[in-house]
């Protein structure tokens, strides 16, 4: 048999192999791999020699778990079903921005997509991150999030941030746009140009940003004593 081929098929050394050869417990070896100070020089030397002899390569995931971190941030994107083209036009730049920032850090980005109906269930986030090791969760969407599903994260002290969406109960950190104020500014500008009759074409009526925009649209017109034509307010995928 080809000896080189035989070497390639040889089983990779494990932590237990290092423990057997060095005579040091696996717990002590883990502390050595993570540069823990409470390890004797004698034990450290034995382990280093065994690692070198066995060509042992520690799994980064195992080392991360030993430190209590995974260096992974999950981005959960909550979408309508089916996903609409207009949704990606808004969310892809946000995803790109998150990715561009994290690639400058030791953190990896993991993406999970869920639909609105699923996100309303109390075990949504529990099922989403079950058996996954993450250091934090970013939740991106345009819909209300059932607070009961967030309790799983709260109970386990998993940091999370809501982006573009809101919980049914106020939570720790939410990043949202002033959609109401933006529409008011647009109406004010157009009125200054002499326009007096307005229509609004937007997304789905129950999307959070559309609720704010529609309210801002009506408030701006009423404040300027202009008529609100409800038949000219259309909801859908930003098309008539």
C-alpha cells in the first residue's frame, strides 16, 4: 500500500489521545489550550510535547465553547411568504452593512430566514437557534414580534437587537427609522411647491413602517387643512 496514502487515511488525533500520551487530564489540557494561568509548567510541557508528536490540531469551536463564546452573530430575517422583490431592495443593503462591519471583527455572520406567521409563535427563536452557539442575535423585519418568543432570549441572557421591527412589549434595544417624520417632511416640501392633492402607494398595510407612513401622511395633510382621499391610499407591493 502507498505509505503516503496510508498517512492521509490515518485518524486525526483527538484530545483524548493527547491526554493518554501526556498523562494529563483533558480538563487540564483544555485550560492549557486556552492559556489558563493555573497550570503547572510540568503539565504544560508534557501537553505541548504530546501535541507536537501527535500533530494534534484543536478544534476552534471547542476552544470557543470552553471560553464561553462562539464568535458568531446570527441575523434573523423575518419575511412575508412569498418574499417580495421590494423587500430585498430594502433589506439587502442592511445585510451588506452588517456583513461589512463584522468582517473587520473576529465575529462570523450566520443568517436565518423565517416567515411572519412563524415569528408570531412563542417558540420561534427557541427553534431558530436550538443546537446553535451564538453570541448575539440581530432581528431584521417590518413586522411586530411576539414578545413571548423573545422571552427565550431574555431568560438565557442572549443579547438581541430589533432592526426595523418592534416587539409587542417594549424591549431592550430597537433600531427604527422615523417613517412618520419622513412622510411629514415630504408632504411639507410638496405643499411648498404648490401641490394640494396627494396619493400614497406603499407596502402592506400591517407592516410597521407602512403604519407609520400612512399615519404621517394623514397627519401632515390634516395639519395643513388639506383633504385626505382614502381612495388614493393604496397598499400592496408598492404598485397599483
